C-alpha cells in the first residue's frame, strides 16, 4: 500500500498524490535489515543515515511495524539457535597438524546460561507489561485521572474543584 501526502492545489487544479519521500530507500533498508538484523549495517548498506531511519520510524507507523516485525523475527531466530546450541551442543571442527580430520560436539555452558538469562528477562518484561495493563484498566474503571481528579471533578481527597 502506498502512503500519500496531501497536497493543496495552488490554482484550483487537481494534483496527483505523491508517495512518501524515501520509499525506495525504506524498502532497501528493510531488505538489508532482514538479511543482517543489524540496524547500523543495514543503514550503511542502504546509504541512509541512522537518524533518518529513526525519524522515518517515528513518522510512519507501517515502516515501524515492518521494522519491529523483522527485529522480532531476528530475535526468534537467535533464540532458536541459542536453544539448539544449549541442548545439542555446538559442532566444532577438529584439526590434526593443520588439517581438519572431523567434528566434535561441545556443550557450551555459557550458551545455556545466556539463554536462561534471556528467558528470565523476557518473562519479567511480560509480567511488567501485564501489571501495567492491569493498573491502567483498574484506574480507568475507577474514573480517576493521572492528576488525581475523578471525571466527576472530585479529587481523591474528596475536595471538589
């Protein structure tokens, strides 16, 4: 879908809508970001300043959604790889006199510890997000705003405004 900027006709003559500036560059960045998963590398490959990318991200909800989707896919891939390494071990080459003679499975304790730490952090973030949502819901049900004044005009202390 093409985003369109509204333009006012100068002389009453209808104008064609024009696409958002940098559309082709956005697509190129997203392709490179999908390959590497690293914003800096993708920005350099696409020839775009990171500040421009983050401005586009703030201005364009569809660009932000695609960026977030790609970042989440990359995180999932990394998590899967880390899980595989921690459960099956890592396949490393074995050399004898400078010549590879085989492979060896090595269990990496660091990978397992890193995976557990990651999963713990993710669980804490999910719990915190759930608690925030619960708090927002209870506040909205009570009718009290952030300023402490209810929608009826009475503050928490009972004094009318």
